[in-house]
C-alpha cells in the first residue's frame, strides 16, 4: 500500500502547488506599462475599450466595469431598486458578498437550498422562498457551471423579480449555446487573481437594459453625471456636473482595465486548458471510492473556475478535515468553497441559524477545491491525481 506523506510516506511533490494562481505574460505586462506611460491612469480610454470588449465577448448590450465583484453585486442591487424592507433570494454556498450586497441596500438576504448533484441553487427551492417582499434573485454559477438560467428567469418573470446572475465564476461558460453575461437582467463578474481572467481586483455588470445601464454608471461614479439630459439644473458651463444619486466610488483604473483587456485576449486559451484539466480529473476520479464528483447539466458548456471533490466519509476512515490535511502534507494546498454564508458570526447576530438549507450544509461538510488554473503542467495535474488517489485508497474502508 502506497503510504500518504501524512502517514510517513514521501510527498508526491517537493514544491507547493496552490488551488489557484494567476497567469501573467509579456503581453499583459506591456499593456500595463503602456498605460503607465500614458496621460491617463484612471477615467481614461481603457475603460470604454474594455467595456466594449466585454460586450463583444458576451453579447450583452452594455457593460459597466468596476472595482471588484462585490462592488458589481452592490451596483446591480442598487440598479434593481433593492431597498429597505425588500428580500433578495440567493444561495448559501457562495462567498459572503452574494448576501452582503442585499444588506448594503437595507434588504434581507433569503437563502434557498441547492441541488445535491450540481451544487447550484435549486429552482424549486427558490419558489418556496418567494414572498410579497421578494425583489430580486441572485443566482450564483457555482464553480463556473451555469445555473439553470432558463427556469430561474421564468420564475423571476412570473413573480416580477429582478434576475441577477452572480457570474463571479462563470466567464467563458455558455448556457444553451449562449455566452453567460447576456441572459439574466444583470450579470456580475469578478476578476480576482484566482479567476479565469484577472485585473488584480476588478468586476463588471452586464445588461441589455439601458435603464439599468444608466443606473449602474451612476452607482459607480458617486451618483454624479455630466450628461445634460440627466441633469436637473441649468448648466454653469463646460465644467458642470451634478450629483443626482447617492453613489459610490467603484471605478476601475485604466491600469487594471489594460491588464484585463489583455487577459481577455487569452480567454479561449485559458478556457481550453481548464477544460482539459477537468477532463483529466473526471477520468481519474470517476468511481474512486470515497470521492464524489459534481454533476454538470447538459445545458452548460462550462469553463470551471473551481474543481470540487466531495469526501464521502461513509466510505473512508477519515473525514474532510483529515483528507485536506493529508493533501497539504503531499504539498497539494487546496481550499474549501464555501462556508455557508449564514454560518458566519455576523449573520448569526442577525438571527440566521443552521438548518436553513440542509443540502448546502451537508455539501459544505464534504467539499474540497483542488488546484485548477492555466499554467498547470501535466506533471502538476498528475501529482494532484496521485495524491488524491493514494489518500483515498489508503483510507478506504
């Protein structure tokens, strides 16, 4: 029996590999340097150029780039008119921002359970959460697999709710042949370094609605406009601007925009390798005792941001914590995505309790995110596979 490192064996690799990592090439560096040498570091031409590129990639009519994915969610809620007394339905198996954005607006996050196979929000569970106060649905494309956008859109239309797709994981994915980003009322993106493409920090909101677009721009830029058709008072001159809304400074810099624009040129390449790595993992782990795999719906042509396995304790002599530590001993440093939002102390103080979403809670107890990023070598992938297999086989019941 091949002993895992944690049990006295030799680690499968001598160097640490993390679950995610950005890939930066010379083209990215040159794009940033070009901006640093230009007249504009912010509020310049790179912003509109990036927004146009995002529209071309996704098919959305409008794109508004911003400081980060959390800002994108907040802006989307503001544009949707979410306010005090409203309820916003979302999934608990997500980063806290998916719920926090409702709280920023004075609304209440309502958590709907997930499907036990895809780990995405369950349309049936969403319907059970709808009340007269329901203003919006925020559906997360967990790991990069598209949520069931068609069914969720229909639910929102039926109940006069705004449909916001939290697409922090999803860039590069298609739903029923259509690129994610132009399907929901608004779609938000995140460009954190562990995502498929990055601007360091950064986000965007995409929409086909001109009304939402105008509100999103105001939310990003202090609620201030220079547009004469939006101003409420006579102009004082060419310098004149007005604040007509309580907005925020959620701008992206031209430096970041240039980096992201260069990254987007490699999106197809990044997506291709991520799919190849996922295919290797799926083949290696299929049928492996003690390991559960995420199901993919046929409607989703997925570019995965995360690759998740479940540690099925009933088939092993160890649990998720021990398996996680055993991988670290092999120099495979993983993560867990995510702690259910309402588990956090802040949410507990708001009155949320365990038991709200039993499927999500069970999945959380079992999941581990394995390394998945562009630039992984065949050897890196082989090391991850070897580590998972040796641990699962050694501790199998």
